[in-house]
């Protein structure tokens, strides 16, 4: 493969691909008003960004101005995840019913723009640039969450998301100002959070608020279940996949600021992690709405990811990055099923899954792989991801923590199996006439997305070495 | 065939079958069954080949194959077998074959059934031949999870409850294992998951004492250890025939095998420190299981609780930590596997026709269906430890070891065996002899094809019963190597 020259422009390629794609989408949505062309443009630009991320994977440099924006293996690794996730989400939205009446023309534009914001987030090495990225990533989502107007609670969910988002980003901004006050700079390269300054430490912890909000970690998770349930299916999928990947990247970057300190940062993280996984899992046990269940499980999964950060080590960050990417794929797969089953703009509940193995064997299979992967069962990626996270946490001798996490994943298995049970075990009542929906089978885009995700899930689960080594190298890069 | 990676083939064979089953359309039921049976037959041949190639006087782990998998993290795809593993792979292949044949009449959702069952078999093979902790655990989990759909979909009586209970119990065990196994990795400082390399490392005594119970209990749950056994009888009862066979025949052995392969091998000091406690619990297993079995009226519950009792013998043997005890324990894993598979296979045959497992409703079955009854009776005799069957030697060895190490417990354990004779004779009396119940007069006798799997298992029990040296030659050298660690 011919090597691209490393110039300011080529370093910026993935961002350029998404940004120009977003603008084209915008123009097409105003001028042409045909959904097919807008969708095709959006998909093309996501694919272009994916290709560009692959091509620039090994690049490094600081285009335009030094110290503000950094291209390295870490950022490109995450951009790979972001653009890949964006593409997969685009595939979901092709025939989506939750958007049919209103707003689907604009959706690709918002998603791509949000994607650009996330790319900026993972590359930014200066606090204000980072903040701009954070806001850019959020605005597109604030709007697109509200696009599903057929559901009464959609407005409530969108308002919650906006208010929580605004509040947490205000806290972040306050934290940034404290960091600036304590260290006199906004360049991350010159900020080291050590034991010397309480102000700096406080600023750092406050800054994390906005990041944790994106990850939906306790206590910043309140918006998540509502949003998952009420947002249009593809938007919820975007929040569950791409947004999560970006949030993990952001936190890894933040972690690189921590220097030698006695401050109990690891312990704070451990508490948040345990609270998040326990709360998410217990709440998920009671859910009957499939999307809401996935929402609570996402809170729990955020807790698992945090096990990696809690370790404050390269291995831990690598585990978190690995898990973030695999988690993106597995929750995407779950949303393939949501989109396939929730065709009539009705939110799929567990009872809608009954008899799925007969009506739509392929959809049922996707669901099985997704749930087993989320539950961490081999040979799926989830198993290896958990193994890495638990191993990283144990490196610091956190026996109790890992035991709690492992017990939590047993609890979680209960509700994941409830979903599988609905699809595979519960017999279809004879008297109830159910429409024999073709489900995934008839929709090419959805079917392709499902195949890609499940194949990726199994491939990563059986041979995790390439992705793991990439994550390991990325983590080594970001942690200086 | 010297250089052929036999153990990898052993894993590939069912994997290929799984791929074929997935590709085949769901309507071609016979083809799916044939694929499963053929691959089972081939695995039996491969297992025999492994046995043939294994040199009992050679080094401990043989037929090794190492491929680095994740060098950075000390994980390698490391296969190899020692004597007990050879025996257990043989058992698994046999149960796979006989289980497939026992399910020949299945009509409902055949494709999914065999897909899940073959996945389970792959997992079990993987555990027996893995010499890397990561892959050991990987296959262990892979073997456990298919039980959920297998019981919940194709099972009977209270199946969804039983399936969920089983899965949650076993996964709780896995939670302990997660911590225990990863602790081994970090604490050794070797940065490897390789069992052979870790085996050369002497762990801190205090570490061993702290971690041993975690790993023992984690695996012990699957081996049906008291007081965490309650998932097992309900699971046995609810599961369809071949799943009961695999479950009691080989899956529960994974737990005991894990204790043998990982807990005792790597943490001998811990094993010594905890031997008393766990020996007492194992004895409770034996006696309690037998007493509860005495009161059951359901065929499968009788066998389920007798399994708890018999697995207690395995656990007691493991905790005696002497040559007799360990040899007996491993032999009992094999013998009990074949015997229980025969039990469930024969009960399955009766249940498929009558849809009734209530012992009180039968009578004189031996007159109505003499051959099918004979299989059950033979299994029962073997369970009682009658000489001539493999279990006799296994149980004898464990009891000899137990009486030497723990005289009091040994006496209790032998008393447990007497009770188990009692409950088995009670079942014989009520269901198989006495006046025939006219309700079942038109029961069909087992066909030659249907008798085949049971006959294979009977032969295995008899061959190893009359010639126990076959097994003990395999087990002995491995256990004496293991005992050198103490």
C-alpha cells in the first residue's frame, strides 16, 4: 500500500472526511430533500473517514499549532472506532421506523457533526479545544434525541439529556478554570496533577464530571435509561456506541494528567465503578422495555470499564480501550435487533421478542450473540474484555473490587438471559396471532450491519491479539 | 501420525461439526443428527488415538502443542494431556457419541439442539486438554452456558427455573474463579498463564491458604459440593436425556478436574491446609446425597441425588491427598461418568414412552421391557459398587485412602455407600420387579439401534471393572508426580 505523505492536511484527513460529508449532507437535505441521497452521502463520508483513519493509524504529529491538537496512535485508534461506529449506525438508520415521519432527513448531518466533535475530543491536548469538542459532540445529539416525536416521553428524555448535559459541562468548565488558575496553562502537556496543589486536584475531579456524563457513569447516569428508551433507535445506538468510545478516550487522556500523588484518585474511581455497576445491574433486573434494559446495562458496563481506569496503569487503560471498542460493537449488535423488532415505531419490549427464533432466526441469533457478549461469555469479545479489565484491577491487588465486579456480572447474566429466554425459550401462545414480521431478513443494510458486528464479536473473542496489541500501544502513547 | 496435532484435531472435529450444523437447513433433521454422530464417532477414534499415543512412563504432559496467543499477556494456546486427561477425553467422546445416539428420536428444533450440544462438547474437550489457565477458563465457560438453552428449551418439569438456577449457581462459581485464577497470574510474577510454568513456581504459603478455597469452591460448585449442590438435582431432572448424560457424565467432572488440575497442582500447601474442612464437606455430600435419594419418588431425582453422593466420593478422594485417594477420585470421575450416562440414558428411554418418572406408578418393568430394564439395573449395580464394574475399584480406592487418612469420615462414607445400595434396591423392588402395572403393558422394547449407546456404556463399565489396570496405569504415574509436591 502506498504510504500517504505526512502533512498537516493528511494528518487531519478523518476529520476532513466527516466534516465535508456533514456539509454535503446539509446541502443535500436542503436542496435535494431525498432521503436516499442524504443517507448515501452520510454513509459514504463515514466510510471515507474509516478508511482515512486506517491510513493515518500510524501517523503522528501536531497539525497547525503545536500543543493543541495531537495526532498519534491513541487518537487514530479511537477515530477508527468512532468512524467505524458511525458507519454501522448509519446502516441501522437506513430503514428506521422511529424516524419515518419527522427529521430523518437531518439525522445524518447531526450525527456526522457530532462525530467530528468526538474526533476533536480524542485529539485535543488543550483544555479549551477539548471543551469545544465536547460541546460540538453534544449539540448534534441534543437535537437528534428529540427527533422522535411520536413518543410522549421523548420530550422528557431530550430535556433531561440537555439539562444534565449542560449542567455537567458547566461543572467541567468550572474545573477547567480551576486547573488554569492553579497551573497557569491550558496545555495538557504542562499540567500534572500531583499532591502539590489541592486546587489543581479539585479542578481535575470537577473536569471529569462532563466526561463521566458522556460515559453515563454513576452519579451522572440519570439521563441514560430515558434516552435509550425514548430516542430514535439509531440515535440511541449512536449514544450507546460512538459516544461511549469517545468518552473512554477522553477519560484515558484525562488520566494521563495524573502524576505522583497520594490523593485517593484510584479509590474514588473504584467507588464510582462499584456504585455504577451495582446500581445499573439491579435496576436492569426489573426492566421490561428492551431499550431501557440496555440503557441500565450500559450504566453497569460503564462501571466495568472504570475498573480499568481505577488501576491507573497502562494495562488498565489498554483494557478500557479494548473493552470500549468491543462494547461499541456489542451494543450496536443489540440495536440491530432493536431496529429489526421495533419496526412499527413501537418500543420493543421483552414480550415482543417472544417466538423470535421462529419468526426471524437471524435476528434471534444476533440477539443471542449480543447478549452473550454483553454478559461476557466466550467465545465473544465480551469475555476477553472482562478478563482484561479484571486482570488490570487485580494487578493492584483489588481482590474485593474484582470479586464484587464478578458477582455483578453474575447478576447481570440473569437479565441478559431473560432477553435470550424471551427470544428462544418462551413458546409463542397459540391463540395470539402475531404478524410474521420478516424482521432483519428483508433489510439489506440492517442485515449487513448485523453480520459485520456479530462476525467482529466472534473474531475478536477468538483471536483478540491484534486489537489488544493496538490498544496496548495506544495506551502506552497516551500515558506518556 | 506422529506429528499430527491430535489434541487440536480433537477440538476441531466437533467445531467442524458445529459449522456444518449451522450451515445445514433446519429441515434436514436427519442430516444434522448424522453429522453429529459421525463427528462423535471420529472424536472417539481420536480419543483412542490419544490413549494409544500416550506413554504412561513418559513425562507428565504429553502430545503438547504451544502456539503463542497473546504473548504480551502471557497467554498461549497450550494443549497437552496427562493420564487423567486422557481418560476424561475418552469419557467425553463416549458420552458425546452415546448422547447423540440417545437423542436420535428428537424432532423439535433439532438444529439448535445439536448446535448447543456440540458447543458444550467442544468446551468440555477444551477443558480437559488445555494447559493454559486462560484457555482452561475459556472452555470452562463455553461448556457451562449452553446448558441454559438446552435445559430451558428441551427440558421437562420446571425447566426454566432449573435452567436459570443452574446457570446462576455455576456463574457464581465462575466469579470466584475469575478472582482466584487471575490472582495466580499476578502473584507468581511470571507473567504467564501457562499451567506447566506456574506448576514450577512455589507460591507463598499464606497466599495459597487464602486463594485455595476460592478456586476449590469455584470449581466445587460444578462438582456438586455440599452445600452448593442444590442446582444439580433440579438441573438433572429438568434436562433432556442427552443433556443429563453430558451434564452428570462429564460436565460435573469438569469441576473435579479443575480442582485436580489447578487447585491441588498449583496450591499444594493450600490443599493441605484446607483438606480437613473439605473432606468433612465431601463426606456430608456422600451421606446426605444418599439419604435424600432414599426419599425420592422421581427416577431422575433418585439419580440426581445419587450423583451428589457419588461426586462426594470424588471430592473425598481428592481431599485425602494420598495415592489411593487421588487415584480413586480420578477413576471415580471416569466410572461415575459412564455409569450416570447409562442411568440417564435408560431412564430417558422409559420417560420418552411413558412421560412418567414416578417410581410408584411402575412395577414389574423387568417383565415388560426386560432389556431396557437391564440397562438401568446394571447402572444401579455399578453405582452400589458391586465388584465387576469400574466403580467398584474407584470407590474401593477412595475408601481405603479415606479410612487411612480420616478413619471416622471413612466409616461414614462407607455407611453412605450402604445407604445408596438401599435406595437403589428400593427402586428395583418398586419399579422393576413385583407385580407389573398393566398401564404399561404395551411399552415397546428398546430397538437394537436404541440399545447400542447403552450397550457401549455397559461394555465400558465392565471392561474397566474387570481390568482396572487399564485406567490405573494411566492415572498412577500422574498422581505420584503430583504427590511429590507435598
